[in-house]
């Protein structure tokens, strides 16, 4: 007498969460230092000190009843204004509080967007492999729509436009993009964005309704080379909804604070914003956590010390290549997505697990033959794990 | 091309949230002191100092990466253990971490339970008027099931068992109870609980599957008289799921921290717990906010200074009776639910709104003719609003 869909999802859990729980159990037995957990994108770099200072200032100067009380469902006006101002300063936009809906992290933001745009069980959301696996759960079980997966273009993890073009049809409601990408670390080039937005405009005109671009951007600020630019998608395509989270930029993954950005340029802006609010209500979110709304207002635009991720990337990338793994160099996020030598990613991950080395099979991200390595860990953890990667490559 | 259900919910919003937003707008114009906002259950009594001390201690002693990082989806083990220990000490139970699933507040806990128990669109959840109006949204739009409302028994706001008995059928999955009650302030007596659990056991046997009792308990600790006891329902009925929130007891409504308690006694315990986890995943919750998991672990069982609510209750109750309102004296929570003299609650609330006095029509809670007054405000606000209540009674 239980909902079979949620029972199955609860029994299987996500591979990532399963590995994370396994790692915590093993750590209790063999010590945290002896677990090489590259399974989850849980930032190891601490939140910037500004976060702590903001919390202290808020606790010492604001009324607790205000700080910890309900805000309006879309988020406190001052917090949305502050975040809009930060975006405007960085991207030359002119957003206001009315363009933002604060959320319980990016997962909530995405769930809300899928729910908002789903009008029938035939509705389709296009997902580009390799993808964050929970997209499929949020689209199919959460919103009751269909996820249409475009296979990975594994040479450089840009987009296979030929397949994408074929798969767009009148049921297509939106395409989800995630750049910098989890799990590949790829950043879409300006050329990719140009091709994508041209295609979406042409197809929207052809099918007679807008195809939305849902931009999942938790890794926006996590890029490591001076010549890597992350295009700001709402400035390139009018029907863009941005799903943002402070999880990675401020190392606040557990605090669940993010937003949906709804630009004035989206078709039927006012209705879309209202539907976003309605979806948040249906999903039981009430409001984004109130203390961290204030923290985000003060710290939006800052980042944790990302230099550690860059160092980790370079160390890991050079070593894996030397060991014979085939790997595209990540431009951003904190994941590496090498091919495993024998292309059996599941077997590789099982063998690795026996060594207390936790990595996630690429098939979970829609790209078998690869593994995802989250390098948001201490550099020393990578250094000590390298011999295991070398051993596993043989 | 928007989901019509969420669009409608977003455009209408809840009356309570609408009034709350109206109050904030008016406060910006005429000053917060000149708005008499009794619309929302946003605790005015500050969080106990222990909350601030807990946050400071956590920030000063714990690693930020741990404090603000992901926890397991069901909540950090140590936090669940601490909360179980608190319950055990207070209620003579023997729960462990495995009985708790921490949530983004009680709204999430309820949404998760409804989703978990819904197996078909014919499934029914029984709601007793007067009820928290979002129950209907979570059941119907959130879980895709049916809400069956039992009309209010307005003499003392206990339960109309005759009607309830008639409405239970093989589609009945659960009954939602909320004692102390929002909006009536009633607390179910031990006799009510005995009749209810006897009925549920008999009907479960009759229809051949368990009927769950979903106990929504954000007001558990908010009772004002020495002789008022709130029965701990899992000790009275084996298939009880408790949905708890620290919103009111610790005045943390905006922080979204609560739990589902799943006792070992529920039918198919392990599957039920797994399905709860799956439902949380489908709804995009990821994990309950991590800093406040730690705060709850340290502060579970404490309360804000509830004496102010008692003072407010007595002041308001005596005055309203003197003005000719008919009112059942609230035993708990921080709401009063008087009848309005001409029984037209909507018109009353409109007239009140013209005076910047914000109260919610009883029809929103399934009991027209009444109004809900949230007295979780400063006592002075009540004192200054009394002449308006007197004027409106005429």
C-alpha cells in the first residue's frame, strides 16, 4: 500500500548518495583518512569567511523573529533585490526583485521549473548526456513528463546538434543545459551557445510555441582558465530560466539556498512568474531558508577559494593521462570524466570500491565507459589516491 | 503553455500569504506599528537564546565544510540520534536514528507522507475541518490524491465521529490530525484519541489494509494550561507518522527544519521508510538545511518563551467575549477562531482590512462564519487592536 514509484526510488537511492553513505560508514570503521571519496559534489573548500561574518553580523544585529521567521514565498524582497543587483553588476542586466524566486537549492529550482512547464504527460524535456541523474527523477517522477536524452558527444562534451535537431518536436517544452557541466567539466563555447539559441529560436517558430532553455548553473563561477568564459544565457536567449544554487560557489551545499531567475523577456512573464510561485507551493517549499536568504544577499558574487580546485584538476588530469586514461580536460565545475581503459565503468567502480576509492560509473550520467571523479576534496586525498588510480588502470 | 494547476495556485496564492504580503506592503507605507497583522503564524516571540548560542558554537568549533555540506538525504546520523533521544526522554519511547527522516519543515514532511501513501488518484486522505488550507494543495495537487473533508464540530472543535465513520472506505489511506489545532487552538482530549484510534483499528481490519494516522504536530509544545495534555499519538496507534517542525516551538518558521517520525510499529516499516526517502527525492528536497539540523540536534525539546502567547490568549479571549464574539477558548497553538457576529467571515475580514487589521476568513479553513486570529504577535499589538475588534463587532 505504498506508492511503488517512490518506494523503488527510495530502495535504490541514487548511486551517488549510496556511495556517499557507504563512504561515511566505511569512514567510521577505517577512519576518514583511509576513504578516498570522490563520489559526491560536496565542496571540501570551506565557505568563504564572509559567510561566517555575515551570519555573526545578522545574529548580532537583527531581530531573531525576523531573521528566522517566514519570508514571503518568493523570498524576502531585500534579498531578491540584493541578488538582482549583483547579477546586474556582473552581467550588465537590469533585473529587479520581481525577476527572482528564491528556492531551497537548485534541485528545488529545477523541480519547480519542470512542474511549471508541464502541461501533459506527453510533454518532453530534453536532457543532454552526460547529465546530473536526478534530472530524470525530477522530470519523470516529479513533474510527470518525459525526459528525452541526447547522447553525449564525447570528443569535447559540447552538443550533438544533429541528434538534438531531430529530437525537437511539438511536445518539447524545454532543454536543460548545465555549463560548466556535471559530470564532464565542459563549458559550452560561445559557438555552441550561438548554435543552440539559433536552433531553439527556429524550432520555437516552427512549432508555434516557445521552447524554454533551463540553465542549471550551480557551477557558474567555477572556471579555471583565464580564457574560459561562461556565457550568461538570458542575454542570449529570451526564454531562459536560470536555476542557480550557492551550493558550490559559496560551499553551502547542505544549506539549500538558490533561486530561479525569470527574466522579463520570457513569454508571458507575469504568468510564468505566478506559475513558478504555484509550483513552489504545490511542492511544499514554503520559502527558502530565511537565515541563508540573508547570507546570500550579503555574499552573492563571492566565492570560496577556487584555487584549490584548479590545483586538484591539474594534478589529477596530468596523472590520469600518464596512467593511460583518456580524459577531456575540464574547464570548470569540479568533476573529471575520464574513460576507463576497458570501457566497463561499472566493473571499474566496483573494483575501486574494494580499495575504498569511491567514484561513480558514467552510465549513471548517461555516458557508459566513463567514470566521474569529484575532485572537490583535499589535495592530499588526491595525492594519496593516485597510486590506486594507477593500479586500477592496469 | 504553462501548467494550469500551478498557474492558478500561483495567481490566487493562499489567502494567508496574500494578507501577509499585503501587510508587508502596507507596513512600508504607514509603518509596521500601524499594521495589525494577525494573518500568519509567524512567531513573534524570538527563538530561545540557546539557538543563537548553538549557532555560534557550531560556527566556532566545527569545520565549515562539514557544517554547511550535504548530509545524507535522511539527515545527519548524529542529528537524528539526538532528536530520537530527546523524544525518548520525553515520551518514554525507544526510537533511534533509523526512525527519523529530517525535512525542510512540516510542509515538506506532510508532502512526503502524502506522496508516500498515494497509490492511485482514487486514494483518499481525510482532513478534519477546521484545517490548515495547504493540506488540500499538498494532497490534491502535490500527491494527486483526494482530500475528503469532515465538517467542523464547532461546539468544542473535537471530532464529529458520526460523519468520520461514514466517510472511511477502502480508498482511505490516512487521516490527518493537527492537535493543538491550527486554526481552532483545540487540543484533542484523551477520550477523542481513544475513540479515534479505536475507530481506525476497527476500520483498518474491516477494509483489510492499514489506515495511517498522519499527525501534524508543529504546535505540540504550545499548550497553556497545566491540565492540558497532548497525547503522543505513536504510543496510541501503531500506524502513526508524525510530521514535526521546529517552526513554532523554537520560533524558526523561516528556517524550514522538521522531521517525519516513522516508528518501528508501522506496517512494513522498512519499506515505508524507504518510500519516505524516495518521496523526498522525487520532490527535490535533497536534505534538510544542514546548519539547522545541528541546531535542532542541540535544541530539540527546548521552546521559545511561550508565556507571552498565554498572556496574549487570555487578553484576546476575554476581550472578544466581552465584545460579543462567540469563541472556544484555545488550549494550545497560537490561534483563536471566534465566530463573527453576522456569520459573514469574508465580509468581516474585508472590513477589517480597511482598518489595517489582518485576519483570515474561516472559510479558508473549511469553517465559514469564523475568523482566524494569529496571536503570535506583540501583546501591545493586541492591546492597540482591541478597539478595532470592538468596532467591527458592532
